[in-house]
């Protein structure tokens, strides 16, 4: 029985992928032995060069489109940068016209550089936009602080700059580690890198504050307050990062430890400073000014302890169900 070519061509994709039945394969073999058109179509189906060409063509289109948007962003960024030069020139002309020194002109210039770091840099840079924006914004912000400090004849530059850098290391730097260059450089040590950088900038901030305060009491009180907290944060980080136990157990232990440290921290620090302070007393039915602090600390201790116990028990129940 002679089979119509349209039926054979409908079956050719299944024949090429070797997923058709043996009976269909025999019929198609008989037909291909006599039909050149269907044989040529089968060769086209089996030839992967067409698919490769289509894939390369699609990649070229996407690449050209990406280059187009990059060029367009660069043009827009350059235009905005040109617009930023207008107020700079106006301030310069006005500053010279009134015969004043070029002091507040530099403040305006530094302020516009800060704005440009957030607007122009992301448009101009072709790759790693977030990393370039963060770097230029931080540098321009420090430049603005320096110009204002010089203009105001102040001595607070290092205090403000170190505080801002510490804040950036805690709030923004962790996200920067997910950019491609830093992700390749740091590898799987993102948490440790954030902890080390935050600790370094915290130390610089405290050093700058101490030098600015010029008080012997600062060097006596600040380490007693800050170092135990810093040590607690490091212990919690190392425990969470490297302890080989269940995550719920880690969360339960950390929650309980934080509650206990909140409860006894004030008393311990005052004792270390030479001001003996007893542990807070729980008076739940007496909320006066002198009892509020103790009641709140007791509530924190109780609630955090209960939450920690619940997390640990949940981990135990989970393991029992898995077994």
C-alpha cells in the first residue's frame, strides 16, 4: 500500500528522534527508499546546523540590542553630566563676580559629584554598575565631607567618615559581595568578609571618636561597653556559620543567648565599670519609672527563652518524624 507523503512527513520528526513504533519505522523506511523528497526532508531534520545557526543568530540579535542600550545609556549619561556642568559654571561665575573666595563653590561642586555618582555612573558604566556606583558614591561623599569640614574649619571629618564607612560596611557592603568581581574573588567567605570589614571600620570609628572627644573617660568606658557586644556578635556568627548542628537548634540557642545577655548585660557592664548594679527585679503589677526597665528585661528574657525552647523542641520533633 502506497502511503501519502504528508503522513510520512508528519512522522519524520518521531522517526528522526527514534521514538516511533517498529511498524511505523518499517513503513517509513520503505517510503524513503522510493521518495527523494521525504529523504531530503529527513536530512534537513537530522541536520543540527540549522538549529545552531538560529541560536547564533538569536544571540547576535540580543548582543546587538544590548550594545544599543549600552550606547544609548552612555549618551544619556553624558548628556546629564553636561547638564550638571551648568550649575557648576553658574556658581563659579557668581562666586568670582561677588569677589568671594572659591569656598562654597567647591561645596556645590562636591555635592553635584555626589549626585552624578548616583545618576550618571550607572548610565555610563557598561558592567558592574552597582559596584561602580557604590564606589564612586562613597568616594564623592567623603570628598563632600572633607570640603565642608575645611570650609567650616572643623575637626570632625574622621569621625563622620569612619561612621559612614562603618554603616556602609554593615548595610550595603554585603550586597556588593554578590557582584561578579567580588563574588569570584571572595568565593564562599562572604559572611566572614563582612564581619572582618565591619569590625575594622567599627574600630576605626571608635578610635576617631576617642581622638575627637579627647577625654580619658571615653577610653575607660567605651571598650567596656563595646568590646563585650562585639565579642558576642563574633561568637554568634562563628557558632551559626561553623557549628555542625541543625539550623533550628542554632536559632534556638542564639535566641536564648541574646535574651540572657540583654537581661544581665547592663548589670555586668556597670560592675566592670565599678558601679555595682544588681540584676533587675520583676514587678509585673508595678510599672513605675523605676520598675519599667527591670520589667522589660524580664519580659525579654522570658519571651526569648520560650522562643528558643520552642525552636529546639521543633528540631527534635522534626528529626523524630523523619526517622
